[in-house]
C-alpha cells in the first residue's frame, strides 16, 4: 500500500489550488496498491483526464468516469482512479462524494467533527477533496454550504487549511451563521411572477420594504412591520382584482405557508418609498390557519404591480397563489 499525504499549495497562491503528487508527500491517500511494473506499458494506464466514458457510480473498468465534477473530485483523492482504472474503490468514493451517486446533501447532514464536510464522522482526504472540487463556487448552490468550514462566506484555500490542520482530530463543529440571501431579497431584484402557483422562501431574507400602515389590519401594539421580505413583479391579466394568497385552508389552489405571513401589493414596479404606493395588504386572512394570508387589490390589465411577501416576525417557506378576477 502507498501512504501519501495531502499538501495544499493553494494557501500561497490565492484561489488556485494544486496538489503535489510526488510519492510520499503531497498526494492523496490511496487505497490502491502501486500498479505492477509494466502496467502502463501494457496500455492499461489512462491519461488522467476527466471526464471519461464509464459510469461514475459503478466500477467501469476504464480510467476516469463520465461526470466531470464527480470524476475530478474522486481523482483528487485517489489519482489511481483516473490514471489506471475506475474500480470498486473508486466507485465507493463516488458514492461518498458525488451527489449523482446518492451522496447525502452535505448541508442537511450534521457534521460529527469540526471540518467534516461530508458528514461521515472522519476528517480525512475525502473532506479535502470535497472542498478542492468547490473552490470559488457559489456558497449557496446545492451541496456547497458545508464546504465553508471557517464560516467566512467563501469556499477558498482557507477552508482547505482549516481541514488540513484538523485531520485525524474530532472536535465538535462550530455553528455557521452564514445565510444565503434569496435571489429576490431586494425590491430591485424582484422575480417576475404570473398567475398560478409559485414556491417561495423568505429564509435568510432581509427587510427593505416601507412600514406597514394600520389599515392592513395590524395592531400597533404588536407591530406593523412585515419582516424578512421577498419581492415579485406581477402584470395583471384582467381588469378587476389581483388575488395573492398563502392561505392554509386545505385548498392547494390558495397556496400555503409554514410561518405567519404578511402580504403587500404596490402600484407600479418601481420600488416603493412609502405607503402611498400601497394598493392592498393582509396579515391574517379569513379562514386561513396558521396566521397565513390572502390579499385582494384593484388591478388594470397590462399594468405592473409589486408583490411583497414577508413575515410577522419570522421567516419560512410556502407556495404563493396568484390569480386575477374580473
């Protein structure tokens, strides 16, 4: 068996990371024995490039596999998989590391150790390979958030150094407080919405809408806010009333929410600066359980309106139902 260790050169060169593959120092630990002398000359040795042609999730008998991200992640940990053969050891690594092979979503897997990004309870080269494959990637993209092990909001060489300094040690993980903002967090980034059902989330959202007036049914004693808001541009499809709903009333057509919602509608699609632009609002809708909401507001066909979805004092997820009634 060959015993080799990770060495990260990226700490000195910014966002580019490289692995020193010299035997004994700087290469990933491999579960494979050294290939027999003459194996490469016999034509069995691959060119080490990704992607290849075989299935990543099974032993395929050829060098590399057909998914570039999975292939690179595994071969950073064990170059044998790209240089010689993608065997069962490589396939097992893929199952542990690659989403397409059924690897658990890392952000939903509680880490047992500080720096254990893949949640398997061990700090080892699998964790380093996971981070290497995601250097510079969007923290909020699927499968990436736990790779930010030092909680600075970036996936960068500092995370590699953090894990390398803890290999073999299992300390309780610190809680990261980095939240990913929804894409429509700011009014100026409002998503276009149409009649129908649209899933939404206000988790991680900040608040940039104007103060809610008392006319919306709020009690000043309990607050007239509307916090952690997200925004939508809606163009009316009729002359009459726009209806926006998160109402929990056992009818899927009226949407739903798992938190106490506030709904607001503003005339025009320029971000409102005060309540004068407000044309509709609702806190707790009639016959809507869980403090969910339903809102009616007057509309003119072809005109644009801003819809603001927020919470009484918290955030959550749901389905927004939008329609136009003439």
